[in-house]
């Protein structure tokens, strides 16, 4: 396990997804939860041919979206505090840095990371802290790449793996995986398999399943 001083990491979340973010060139590499602190490691890549710069405002906080509890930044490492900036010398150059916050209660499912400033502020909303959810989102994105390239067998394999085990607090990828499993098999003329996945969707515990049931019915009707 990682450690910071005398504190041992209670949880490490690698490359978490966020429901919404402001800067596509800025990514969260890792969030580490210690008993006395929360450490966020990020990397920003310069996308400009010239003139690129970056800094972190002194007013940054983590927020629990459910309780609105905010945790103000304690310190930063490897990044200048605005208005002092880091100037990039070339396109593609990367800068990795660390933000340290107070400890956050165990069991927190999502976080917002907000830079509270007036210009070019970065925002991450709905950062997912569950490894399975993050893994299934990656698998879904992989499945959609196969689907877009008409590699339907590979796409089906990805979608099946996703719906094999639905967690307690699922994201949109589980309903969309069921949706694509039904649509792919209907388009292939395999109504029996399409009906199997449609029935699984109907009997699933997904809170938003009716949306996907209605979408299938509107596009293709009820599998027979």
C-alpha cells in the first residue's frame, strides 16, 4: 500500500472517470485516500503549438455531491499557484502535479473537483470512486469502438461482460449495454437471443431500465 508519512493508503483509485469535465487535456491519474488526507494526482498536456501555460488557483476544493460537504485544498506540489504560471515549451509536453486535501469519509461514492476562480478554471463533476464502475466504463468504451468498426462479435463480448454483474449503484453503461445487445441481435435476425437480452433488461435491477426498454420498443418494437 502507498503511504504518506505515517499514514497508510486506505483506497487508491486509478484513472477515474468523471461525468463532466471542463478541460479534456487535464486528466486525473490517481486519487489516494489516507486516514489524514486525500491526494489527487493529475497530468495536463499542452495542446498548443505555442504559448501554452497552466497554473492552479489557491482556491480548489473537493466536494461530496450528495452532502455538498467541501474539502478545501491544503497544499499543492509540482504546479505554480496562480497568477504564477508554468509555461510549456512545446506541444505535447506534459506536467504532472499533486493536490492535497483533508481526509474524506470512507464510503464516498463520487466527488467533484472544483477550481474556484474566474478564468479558465478546471472542473471535474461526478468523479467515480468505484473500481468496477470505472472498469466497466472502459470496457463499454472498448465495446463501442468495436461496434463503430462493425466488429460486432467483439462488441457483444464486451457488453455481455458488463451486464454479468451489475453493482448496487450502476451508471448508464449497463442499460446501454443491454440496449446494444438487443439491437445487434435484432439487426442480425437473431430474434431469440435478442429476446433473451430484452427479458434480462426487463427483470434487471437497473433504476433507469424503462428508458432503454422504451428506446428498444420505439426503434425495433418488442422482440418476438
